[in-house]
C-alpha cells in the first residue's frame, strides 16, 4: 500500500498529467483564429482539434488494455514522453497540415495518459477515499477545461500561439519525475497476446469516419465515390473490428463487459454528454467573439462560469458516492445539462453577457458529475485486472462523443452559416471589397470587424448567431439521450467496504 507523502506525490503527478492532457482538448479553441491567420488553411482548421481527439481516442482502449497486461507505469511514462515530444513539435509547425500531424502525435500520448491516470488512482487509493479522490480528479478535468481556453487565449494575445504547446514541457517533466521515481506498482499483471489486428481496425475505422465527415460537402460531394468509399471502409472496418474482438483471446474492447447494465449505461452517458459538452465549449466562445464582439481572451473568459459549475458538481458528485446511488446523482445533473443546452437556443445578437453566463453555469453544473461519478460507475464490480480496460473504454467513449460532436455539429454550423450568408447577400453582390464571407474567422477579430460597414456586419453577425443557435438546438438531442441513459441505469451504489476487500486482495 502506498502511504503518506509518497502517495501525495503520485497523485499530484497523476493530476498534473490529467490537467495537461485534457487541457489540450480545448486549449486551441480560442487561439484557432490567430493560428489560422499565421499558418493559413482555414478549410483544414477543424483537424487541429480533431487530429488530437482522434489519436487520443484511438489510443485509449489500446493503452488501457496494455496496462492491464503489462503494467500501468511503463505506458504512463511512454504517454508523457510522446505527449511532450508532440507538444514541442506543435510549437514549430509551419503549416496547418504540419500542426495537425503533430497534434495527432500529442493525442497518442494523451491516449495513454488519460485512462491510465484514473486506473493508477484506483490502484493506489484505498476504497474509502476513492469517492473523494474521484471527485478531485473529475474537478481537475473540469478545471483543465477552464484553463485550456483561458490560457490559450492569454498566451496567444500576449506572447505567441506556439506557447500554448510549449507550456506542456515543464508540466510534463514534473509529472514524469513524480511518477517515474515515486510510483511502484503492486498490482500483479500477466503477459498475454496483444490484439494487433483489433487495434489496427479500430484506428483505421475512426480515421475513415473522420475523413468522410470532414471532407464531405467541402472538398468532395457527399455522393462522390471518395466519400461513399470512406463511409463504406468505415462500416467494413467496424464490422471487422467487432468480429475480431469477439474471437480475440485478449480483445482491445471486451464486449462482454457491456452485458453489465451499469457499465453499458455509463458509457452511453459518456459519449452523448461528451458531444453536448464539447459543442457548448467550442461554440459559446465563437458566439461571444463573433456575435457580441471581443478579443480571444474575452471570449475565453465566458467559459469560466461554465467550468466553475463543472468543478462544483464533479467534486460534489464524487463526495456523494457513498451516500447515493450512481443514478440518483446522474439524473438531476444531466437534467440541468438538457435545460442549459436548451436555453442556449434562445440567444440572439441582443443577448446580454449576463444571460450567457447563467446558461453556461447550468451547462457546467449538468456535466460535472459525469467526470467523477461515471469513472467510478464504469469499474464497479470489475476486478483490478479489468479496470484498465473498463476505465479506458469509458474515456474512449467520451472522446468519441467529443470528436463526433466537433465534426458533426461543425458541419451543421458551417452549412447553416453559409446558407444564411448566401440568402442575405445574394451570392456576394452586396459584399464590400475585401470582405471574404467564405472565411468566417475574418469577423472574429476586433480589427477586421472595424473595417466592415455596420449594416454589413449586422447581417453577418445575425447569420452567425442563427447558425450557432441552430447548432445548439441539434445538441439538445445527445444531452436528452444521456439523460435517458441515466434513467435506465441500474441501482448499484458505491460500497467502500467491498472495495476495501478488493483493494487488499490486489495489493
């Protein structure tokens, strides 16, 4: 058993790694306009975020399973090293394509850090303290979402956007030292056959899906042979992955675990609440900057109330685990998420910042518990040897929801926005010289907004506002599905005594 100061150092290292890896999910959100302004390639900007999430998501179940088989520490250290290397490369990128590739390298490291950090915490923390620690870990996940956009905006405005990546180097080095020198594994692991074919089909299917969604309707028509081919490849690879996993000795994702109702509903909540949450996180700053006007830093500040709400319910949910059933915590919080997303659909160019703040607090309160409660619910009833896989699959599902949310809702927002502009300006006849409506980031900075005549700017911001509101309306769907999954949860409750027996048996 890890005791005293040593446990404190290990937990600090884990929390720092979670802060670092999850922060990079959102750190580019408020800096992307400046990055694209320097590097160009607006048509590829979604990949700066998606490349990280796709790589992280694909790596999670793989590294989670490998950590069950060969040990947590070696893959956690590997994740830190790869993440730091990817961060250093991102700061040197000369094009949007290079940046996207380097972000994918970062994502591979993040794919090892996120699930293994939670699993190590479950391994080293006694069960009677696990609820509170789960709340703390979930709160740090929420805090990272606060500091991601804010730090990204601040560094971009006052230093240079490359420092949103370089900042990871000292943080990663500290986490590396804390884990490498103080964490000694005590859970036994057995070497087994690695499911290489399952890993390949999983990664390849995700890549095909993301390319199809990103390129469809832009570089290629939706009914083109390229897009149809990518969707077909995705379907074939998914079917192949399922077929392989059902027959593999040690599958990357153990489908038999989904027979557990609590586990299945927890994963459903993770994927759908993740999609709703990331949509609010990305498009509220765009609304603040593009519709209401303001700098990148100011647009990032609006996320602060939402993330403070996230921290409150993440910490509160973890502390209530021993007193209430998992579903009794998730149902009311996810109901708040539905209400918060629904209220975002009432925003207009005349909305006040105070109104936006209230709505964001509701969204934050609604999502926070999912970061702490679901992490415990997902491993409930599983042995120590299965927890790496269970935890990583949950994180995989959450990242899948976020990645699909970014891509699908990005397509919706872009399509509605361009249609609105087309109807307003009649194909561009009324647009002044120098105003490029094909690049909406042109209206996101105060400098360029000052160059656009007021009557034209009002039409553009009205179109942008309408497209964002419609996007929020679509985001109600996954938030409602997450709530339904919470209602369908079985009635288990965290049992510290039973967990203490499991903890003692595995150490």
